[in-house]
C-alpha cells in the first residue's frame, strides 16, 4: 500500500471536490470563496459523505501500516511541499510582464493552457480578481517573466505556494547561457539579437528570445501577438555595414552567432607615418585608421582624392556604407569643402529612409578638434575599408 500516495490524496481531496461541485465563480480564477455558494443541502451532504470516506481511508492507512500521529504529520508536510513542484498551466490568455503588476511592460503573450515552471512568487502585486499574488515563471518556449497567479493552476491564492520562495527576498538568477567558444578568426563581432528585433520589427516592442537552448536557429522576436523570425544576415549588415554577413560556430548553441565580412578587405601599401596635414581631417582619418589596424595607408592628396589613391595602392574601396572604414566625401557632399572631407566610420545604422553612418572626424568644428556626427549615406561618398 502506497501510504504517501493515499495521504497526499486525503490532503487534497477537499480541494478537488470544490472544483467539481461549486459554480464557476467558486474556482481559483474567481476568488476561491468557498463559503458563499457552496452551502446547498445536496452539497453539504456530499461534504459529509466525502469526509466519511476520508475517515475510513485514514483508518485503513493507520491499521495497515501502524503509523504514528507524527508519521502522518510528516506525510502531510511532504505532500504539501510536493504540490508546488513540477509544471503548471495557464487558465486563460496571459500577458507576460517584466514585473509583478499591470504597470510593468509586456514582454510576451501566452495562450490558455501554456505550460510553465514556477520560479518564485511576489505578494501584494496588482490584484487580479482578488488575488494579489504574481508568479515569476518560465514557459516551455523559453519566455520568462511575471504573470498574475489568478490565471494559473498553482496551489496558491494570496499566498506562497508550498516550497516556493519570495522573489523579493531572493531574486532568481537567470540560467547562465552556455559559454560561447572563442570567436572565429574572421569574426568582426557578435550579433545583437535585440537590436535585430528592434530594427526588423520597428515600433512593435518585440523581445528577442531563444525558444530552444539547444538549437541556434531558435531565436525569435516575441510579442503578445506571437513570435516571428530573425534575419541574422540582415542583422549583421545593419549592425556592421554593407558586406557583413552572419556565421555560426555551433548549431547546438544559440549564443555562437557572429558577423563576418562577405567581401575581401585587401591590405594595400603602407607607410610608417601619418601622411595627413596636422590638425586637418586627413590627419585625423589617418590616425583613426592606424588605431584600428596598426598601419598607415599609403594614399595621398586632398581628401576628395583619397579613394582613387587608396585603390591604386591596393586597398579595397566601395561605394556602399561600411563600418571600420574611412568615408570620403566629395566636395559639397554633406557640407564638405572644395577640398572634400574624410572621417572614420564607427558604425552603420539602418533607418526607414536609408543607411546612416556614425563618424568621428577632425577639423569639422575647428583645426585639430575631434567631434562626432551621424549623417546619411548618399551619393558622392565612398569608403576605404580597413582590413
């Protein structure tokens, strides 16, 4: 005879009976007010019958295994603690929020019947249907956040479920992702998946989530309306500039995506000194190129002449916006003087009306003065690529 199983059944038999006999307003989702609508004569008789059945079963347990009162108490405690373990489900569609209340932002949405693991709980959150308990949960698809306990099957109501901790007392640490391997030698940097969601689904408030911790292709952008995929190649191009594409080191690890150049960045002729005029834009661009590569390119002339000179000296020059490059502005383009202008491109940003470059430059605000700007990539610009 399974004493622990019978004892657990005895402890929770009244709860299951209430779920069957009371009206819908008497379930957990509507207040668990067991003393309002459950006093009909037939239900009272059923209560007596149920209690008699439990008493008979308990006498059989005691007679069969001769357990002491202390032993029964121990079984009761064990059954209550076990009740909070395992997976629970939602009883309605829920908004997954960043904190315990409706004033917190929505992270994602989950349907009725979605399975989740209970991590910890908050008390005194936004009351929903009279229940101010909020649960920190992780759904089977990887979405983690806070949901109202009102819409769940957990064994709690304005209280902590047995065996469940207080989120405020011991904030749960998110599971550490698997450590990524060293970046490949051709990597120019990682992929920011949240930036990808923000740019590919602009204005929709989607959060980057991993649906399967063992599948690198399971990244998605999540919102209450559902999940959508991420174009990782587009993400690399947006974050690093035209010519950047995605690479993957381990298909079983979602955190091993990286970006690399799809075009060859040739290394041309170099020189041992800064060939620009001190304080001018050419001096600053040479200095930034040297900071990034350790060499000075052997091109020369006024700023507007740099692209042709660099190409003739074996460097890669393109017309599309690129990060980690020197941008060459022809005279009159984006305010350039009759001598043209050059600057270092820190990053490239995709906007709804085209590409914008974030640049660091010298002599735009005065001789020898460093400054930064964001300007649109338009006709009349070219880029000397750093290897």
